[in-house]
C-alpha cells in the first residue's frame, strides 16, 4: 500500500522581530560577565545554605522524614541549574567582549562563537592575545565540564545524588554525576568552588573583576 503523504506546517523563524536588546547594547559585555559571576555566586551561597539544612545534611530519621526535604531538593536543583547557566553566560560574554574590543567583525550575536572568533583573528591579525587566553580556557577540562553541565541543565535535571552512611548519625556526602570520562569528582561543593574560581580567574585576566564597563563603539545588528 502507498503510504499517505506526510505534511508538516512550515517553521517560521521570524527574523528581525525580537524586541530584546542584544548583548552589549545596554551594557558592555565585560559588565555582563561580572554580573554573571555575581549571580553564580548567589546560587552558590544558596546551595551552601541548603546543604547545611538538617533535612539535607543529616541522614537520620529526623532529616529523612523532614517534610521540607523534597522542597529543598527542588530548590537545590534550581540553584544548581542557575549556577551553571551563569558560568556559561560569563564565558559567552567574554566572547562578545573580544569580538567588540578587537573589532573582529562578527555581526550577528548568534555567530559569536570561539571558532569564528579564531578564524577572524587569524584573518585580521588582531586580538590574538586575548583570544589565546579564551581558547586555553575553552580547551581546559574544567571549562569542558562546565559546558557539559550547563547543557545538561538546559535539557534536564542534573543528577545530584546523596550518598548516605547506613549506620550512625553522620553527615551525608553529596556528589554530582561526572560530566567527562575520567573526571575527578570530589565532594559536591568543592567541585562547584573550583569552577567558580576558574571562571573568576578567567574574567579577572581579561576584563577585571571590578572597574568601569565599556560600551560598544557600534551596536551589533540583529
């Protein structure tokens, strides 16, 4: 038998209809990178407070049966998602900063990717020092792991698992599923601490953790 023809509606991309300002139009991408770090710190502090709550920290009858436990786990996952989104945003803002500072000519915000920046820098012969710093970070294990966690956070709940001692009233050990084969996964919070320190160091090397923001010379086109 002949199969009936399959039809699907067309996809409308709606170019030029977005009313939201593109990156760097309202404030400079260096300011936005700092703001992303500040927001990542907020999520980190909130996760620390949740991890210290008895319902999460202790594996005993009072903690396991605490009615707040389920809500705290939901909140923990929400802050974990936000943490990785903000770290990823900080790196993306640095890409836009390099593009604007060195006039590498990539116009559409969606096209500001590290591979296109590299090609533009090689072609134009400028921005290579800052871009080399970004490429070194991009190639590092910690940055790969952050990207993987950020992508997972966008698609589904991150797998945060609590490992509990079966005997005695002792603290729980929380770990996060590895994002990379061969990844060393220390305790949950020490791992997040390392990611925050690495991204803060990268932002500091390129734009500084404090200071006046820069406005782009010419706003990017949609």
